[in-house]
């Protein structure tokens, strides 16, 4: 295992005023692995994602993708280089149709955004790819619907669909199954499992459900008050007292 | 074939199709259907404003960008053509280079404003355009040795486009086939072409991306679109289209001045036309511009007729007295915005479902 990590953060830090939301987090992620990131509410998981994909700029430390320092890169530049994410709070194009949402992602990936003189609908291959993804997440029957009129559970599925359509090297899922109906959850988890297996991707998954983590994760990273407090094999990490406490929502110093 | 010409963006409503076809036929045959100088003036104005309003919708409706500099770009185009014609003579060559120069200057201005201010908050962009447009209007009125100041510029256009030029000696369907008619058809076909080009742009992958950026710029970035560049390109395209509309006005009127191109009043008219027609659909620009200009031109006459007809009823006849036409225009707009918040086109398309 001398292969260098796909993604690496070193001393990654962000301060909001006096509050340090992510505190010197150093961690690296290898090709073809799925890492679960856990921690109580407000631990800094989403903020850590925001620092990696660029929505927030670090106050200190670095993010490197394939050995290249991307700490100062813009969000679209990082997306171009292979970092993609789905959001914890659904974040879609509300006035457009479900199909158009996915088509836009496929179009971006095909680098057709600056094509001014062809008719968008004439790019059949983009539409087919979009429909393929919609079929995978079982949203194809709702393809024509306007997103703002979609039930919450379906919006969550579309959120995941956008990331799958983007198909980047590094995929970050932020509680993908939260708000989904019980019978939809296995569909999404199966998709994530498939991504991990046959696409040689690197997946970061923020998830609260322990059974999901046990069945999917190769490794668990625990954040607490912005600090990385545990990192390792799922069975071992889950057994650690600090994790048990974190999961009960109790701060260690109070225990 | 027709669908391709419309870039796949068909009206998608029976009544809307009917209205659009009616406008198209009326404008295409205006000199024959509505003879008379005033109606031809109105028809040409409608053609030009359709382009101007559509180009504004490219920004407001499709990209979600509020700009107050649209009349500035309109004016830059008009003054470009006007200055070329008045300095280097009434040739097609001056007409062409003046128009191209105007469009180019508009593009450079739009690029500068866009890069300077589209990175930050939307309100900042709106403020910058307001400031730049006001400064530009003052500049034009001060530079009277060049621009004619408040009086504007009168100039000659190529003879073939003036009433003095007779194409055929006899009247056709009772209409004189002269240079004015040719000028009208130049305006008409240029406007139609520009409109179809814009229709293509908004239905292209680029146009679709603009809508995504308008809807959720944050997510658009997260799927790889460089939002600033999309917004800036939209601003530049919209400015160039407005400048070309300005050049058409300059050719048509043979006069260019601050009042016909740069005034804040025109800016507000454009805004109203976009909103009344329906934001985010270019067909809205067609209906918005047509109705607005018709109302602006004929409401006064109509009210004169109404006042006469109701002269026996004291209160009503004072209310509809022709002097009150502006009041009624205002009332009409408030009502239309209240009842059709998504514009006429939005309303017609929703009615279909
Ligand atoms: N833009 C911001 N400005 C100020 N404080 C912020 C900002 N973003 C996050 N925080 C703070 O940083 C801390 C970490 O928040 P974050 O959303 O990363 O937690 P999380 O681990 O994702 O929690 P959850 O499980 O609830 O999603 C919180 O205390 C939050 O209030
Ligand atoms: Mg979170």
C-alpha cells in the first residue's frame, strides 16, 4: 500500500469568530474506500465537507487532491478536478424539472455549458444519461415534475442523484438518507455500495445510523468539537468510550 | 423546421400561439394593413422594443440579474450609428461600422461592469449599473460638441432608406413603395433575426445554465459551473443586443438624442414590459412590448372617444378625459401585475394545464 492518498487534509482549520468549528484535522483518504464520518450535532462534519469542496475557505491548513494543493481553489475548480458532494440540506434548482436538474449536471460534466448556439434538447446523449441516473434512483416517473412541487423524500433522492450524475473521483454524502421514507433508504444505500464497488471511487459519508455505517464503512473517523478524536477500523472505533459518549450526545469533559 | 427555427421553444398554449401569430402578421404586413405614418412609426417602435425588452429579459428573467444600465447600452448602439452617419456621411459603410462599433463598445462596457461587480451581491451590481448609467447620461449631455447634448443628433441615412427614394412609381395596394418602407422592412427583419438568435441562446446549453445559476448559484458552482463567467457573458450578450436595437432606432428615426434612448423613463418602461409579458420567456417580451406601446400610443385616443361617448354622464366623462391617460395606464399595469404575477405568458401557459 504505497499508493498515495486521493484526498488529504492537513491541519485543516476554520474559525468563526472565537469558535473553532474544524480544528487542525489531518486525515487522508485512499482510492476505493468508504470512510464514515461521525460525531454529534455541531461536531463540524458538514463544515469539514465545506472546507474540502470549497464552500468555506480554511483559516489554516491545507486540502490536497492527488497531491495537488487545492486549498485556494474555487468551488467549480475543485469540482472540475474531481470533488463532488451532496448536501445535508436539500439544495436543488427549484423552478426546473427533475430531469433538467440532472441534465444540467451531466451537461457540466460533458463541458457543454458554454455552447451558445445548439439546442440543449438536441443533445440526446445528455438526456439519456440523465434518464439513466433517474431510473437508478427511481425518480424516472417524476422526471417531468417541477422540483419545488416534489415531496421532501423525492427531493432527497434527487440530491443524491445529482452527485451520482456528476460521478466525481471523490464523493461526499452528507446524511443522504435523512428524511427519506423507510423503503427508499435501501435503494440509496445500494447505490452507494455500487459506487464504491465498481467505480473505484473514494467516498466520504456522514451518517448517524450505526447499522448503515457497519454495513458500508471501511473505516470510521470521529469528529468532536471540530477535532478528530478517533480514526480506524469500524468495529474498534465503535467500541471506543469516546465514541459511545459522543453518540449519546454527552461531552467527554462532562462525563 | 419551424420548431428548429424557434429552437424547440414552442409557445405551448393555443391562445399564446394565436396572439404571437397575430403580432407577427400585423408587424410583417403593417405598411399594408395599417397605412399611415403614425401606425408605421408605432409598428417600427414595437419591433425595436421587442428586441430591447427580450434582451433585458435575458438578464432579468433568465439570469436573475437586475440592471439599470440597459438604456445605456441601447443608447451606445444608437449613438454609435448616429455618430458614424453624421461624421462620415450617409453611406452603408458608415451605417455598418457605426453599428458594429456601438455593439463593441457596449460589449466592453458590459464586460467591465460585469467583472467588476458580478462577483459580489446582486444589489451591488444593480447599484453600479445605476451609477454608471446616470454618469453616462450626464456625459452624453455634456459632450455636446460630439453628441449634440440635449438636442441630440440629426443626420442623413442612405438615400434608399428615405421617403425620397421611390422603388416603383405606382402604389401597390394603395401603398407607396418608397425608401421608408424599405427602412421599415430593414427594422422588421433585423428585429426578427435578433429575436430568433436570442431564442436560440436561451434554449442552448448556455441558456439552460443561466436558469440554473438564477435558481441556485451556490449549487451551480458545486456542479462545476463558473457562475461569474455565466453572468458576465449574459450581461455582455444582453448589452450587445440592446445596442443593436439602439442602432435600428437610430436608422429608423434619423435622429438620436438622450430622450429617445437614455432616459430613465425608457428604463422603467422596459422593466414594465418584461414584467407584464412574463419574465423568463422571450415570448413575454413580444406581448409585453406590443401591448405597452399600443397602450402608450393609442390609449389617449381611445379615452377621447370614451369621453365623448359618456359626455352625458358627468363623473365618468371626467374620469376618462384624455388628459388622464397616464393615470389609466398606471392602473392597467397595477392590475395586470396583480392578476398575472407570472406575466401574460405565464398565465396563458398555466391555463393550459
Ligand atoms: N457559516 C458559519 N458561521 C458560523 N458558525 C458556523 C457556520 N457554519 C457552521 N458553524 C458552526 O460550526 C459548528 C459545526 O457545524 P456543522 O454544521 O459542521 O456540524 P455538523 O457536525 O454537520 O452537525 P449536524 O450533525 O447537526 O449536521 C456549529 O457549532 C455551527 O454552529
Ligand atoms: Mg451537518
